[in-house]
C-alpha cells in the first residue's frame, strides 16, 4: 500500500510527518533539588519523600526521589514537541514506573511511533520511556494521539506499513 500524505487525508498538521518506526524528539532533563522544590510548590505536593532527606532515608527508597508526575511532564513535553496542541487535547498516556528518579539523575524521555492508522482521525500509537543516565528505565508505556481529519472522511486503512 502506498504511503498517504497527511494533507491527502485532510489533516492540518504543522510538524514533520511521522511514520511507523520513526523516533520522537528526545527530551533531556537534569533533576535537582531546586527543580523538585519548584514542582512541589507548583502542585502543592510537599510529601517528605521528595524534600526531606532524613525522612526519605528511612523509607524503602533509601533517599529522596522526584515526583512521578514530574517525570510524566517530561514525557508530555516530548509528545507536545512531536504533536503540538493535539497532544494536549486528544493524547492518552498509559505508563508504569519501574524505578524511582533520583536527584542528580539525567532523565531522557524517548519514544517511537509504533503504529499510524486512519479512521475517523489520524491515530498515532507510540511506545515511550524515560531512562536515566545509566540507561535504567524509570517509566515506560504507550501513548495515543488522534489528529482530526478536516474533511471528515471515514477511512479504515493503514497509513504506513
């Protein structure tokens, strides 16, 4: 089956066309106590596991860890780079945390388009992960983004094989 151009499907998409198997733009962030403190203040989550060294050393984590939602924000940033505002309005995320993110970690959010289909919308399924500088997986999962078809075509075919 030939590749279909997004414009042929009536999709108003301002980013490079992504095909099955292509990688998403990586996002790299360096965790610090300052970043975690700012995040805690922004969301009102001052759980001592994130900000109190003496408390957190007594937990199963053995020290302070970053907020899980902060890590998910890095995934969201990556998805927004790839899909723009469509990520915020139609994106879905399913993720599992594998190991905690620690201060001084460098977190790399990465992903790959696992499928592209056209139905009532152009649908992108992606495999995503966050890893630290030691290549340990912090979180991994899947995302789905739906880009509406402007011409309301109801096509049921693969865009890319």
